[in-house]
């Protein structure tokens, strides 16, 4: 990818960067899920995806939505509150949801074998230590926390001390993900997230190197420039994280109300922002990091980088992972998402409705989706492109009993323009994403999204869908 700066020009950036593309964390994307999919459908999905006496390896995602204050750039589902009583009530219901889910596993005669846990939010480190310990105590009733493949905790550096960090490691957490975003003071002030380098440094040194350390960065924030982001990366490299996720800031104030505090005039233009990312990529690749997909990087010695090289890397709902022998991802807490077999399920977002569902002994399901055979094939192809940047047609033909060139005849035609622009190489029996194409890989994936029309837009009004889905993303109390 070092040659990208030479092959990237302003016209190409403007042509593609102004067109929004799904992140493809799921396929079909959430706008195509069914609001009539509820509790009974979730239970039927679990029943159809397991068998009596089976020990089911799975990953848990646990959503803690509370934050002490609003970060203006954030598009996560969160509740801004300093009301500790409200947090206590939420955690009580979260414990009850765990018990409810376990009771249904018992009814199915299935044993959940939890191999991975991800604590996300919101700000899970906003929990008091006794609250976090109470949650761990509940989990220990059916999980061996000391023997997990991975136990990840998302961390807002402003909410923890070095003593807290040592405590988390003692509980079984073996991967910590810091929300860094940007080190420039002017940028931090503009996004309402003041966390200087001197605050971060003691949190990631010494004994903390016993676990894997990840940083999340965001490029394209207000007042950021190629020069300022270059300085942020320089400071990041001094802290030496094992992995980096470098996300694009997508300014959508009509959808995410917190973004209204950010002025569009203070944002870098499309060309500046894209070059900011490409220069950052070039810098990281020359500093011991490998590109592992979309906007993720890992040290060449990290298991994730090794998995990318040997083609065992895969994606789950929380990002890239080394491929493991389980495909069950179950979400707990309001708004969380589950994915298993050919099903997606999202939990209720609004707290009061979430509580009422659990009071009624009903799993708090907002909506879901059972994938068709065609959905499954396309999901597999999109994930393969995102993970390996290469698709061998014969693998799909043998796996699904299709003739690739016939099945995707129209889609392959739409790729011709991307091939002309240098994003892909198309052979008789393969598709390969180029170094330049990796920057625009979502546009390659879009070619195989059947829910888009010929103009690359969702046939339902996608902006309205997103607004409906995120209407309650932020609560203030």
C-alpha cells in the first residue's frame, strides 16, 4: 500500500468518498431486518441452530450504555447520566437477562461454552468497581473467565486509574481497547473529549503489557489536518499499541444529535481527509504495523497480523478476529446485536421497554432477520472480500453449488468501472482487490449487495431507515 499516494488523485477521491457505503458489519444491513421478528422467533432461531446435548462455543457481547458526558463525534447507542441509581437498575436487569437467556439454553438442552467476552458501550469502565465485580460474579456462574480465548474491555482513559487497570487484568481481561481518537488539543476540545498524552501514558506501560492493547483513532475530526494527524500517529507509536483501528469520521448531525455541536466548516474536506488516512497508512506500514483489513492494523508479531497472512482472519460484530471454531455471537443489554447461523437479532434500545420485556420474561428483541440462501452466499462473499481482499470463484462454487460467473453475472459487470479505476483485478476464476482498492473496499462490496438499486442506493429510503434505527441513540438524564 506504500504506492497509494502516487496513484490517488483528487478526482478519484471526490468520485467515491462523497458516496456513503455500508460498513458491512452485517449483511443484509440493519435496514433490511424485520421488526416483526420478536421473542418467539429468537427462541425458534436458537432451537434450529443447536441440537440437544450440544455444547455451543460462543462469544458474548455485553452492552453498558452509560457515559458521564457526551463526546460530540459519537454514533454509539448511549445514555449520558450521572444518576448512579439508574445505573444500578440497569445492571440488575442485565443480570436478569443473563438468567433468562440461560434458562432458555437449559430448556433447549444446550450448554453455552463461552470462549470470548467483549464489554462495550457506552463506557463500561464508568461502572464502579463493585458494580463490575457484581457483573463478573454473575458471569462466573457459567463462564471460566481465566480461560477465555479473549476477554476485551473498552476503556475511556478519563474514567480509570493505573490501579483500576491492574484490577481489570486480575479479573481475566486480556485485551484492552482504548478510545484515543486524536491527541491534538484543539481537536479534543472540539469533540468534548480532553485526554492528553500524559493521561494515557501511565495506563499502557509496565504490567499492562501483559495483555493485548488496542487503540481506536478517528481521522477527519474538526480542526484535524494531515500535519496534526501525523503528530497524533507519532505519539501513538511512542505508546506502542499492539493493534490500531483508524476510523473515518462520518458527520451526520441529522441522525446523531450530538454531532450538531460540530460545525461542518471546521471539518477537513474530502480530499484532505482521505490523504490524511492514506499518509497515516503509509506511516504505519513503515513502522512495524501490517494492514489487516478496512481500517485495522496490527504489529507484524501480533496474532491478528499472522492470521491475515495465513488467511485465517475473519470478522465478527466487533471487528477483525483470528478465525475460531464458533459462529455464535450473543449480545446482552439494550441495543446489543446477536449473530449466529443464518440469523441476526437486535435487542430493544429504549431502557423502559427493555425492562418491561424482561419483567414479562421475554427476551428483549427489537427486530431480527433470517437470511435466505442468497443472503448467506452474498454475506460469505462480502466477508471474504473484506478479510482476504481476494475471492476464488471455485471455493464458492464447491461450497454452494453455483456457477460463480453466472450467479453474479450482473454484479461482475458493475465491477468493470472499479476495475478501470484500479480498485480490482478480475480474472476468469478470481477477484482481487488492489492496494488502492483496499481504501475503497466498501465500494467493491456494494457491487454484491442485492438490496441496492442501479444507482448504488438502498431501495428503501436509507437515510430514513438509519434515522429510525438511531432515533434513541443518546439519552440525557
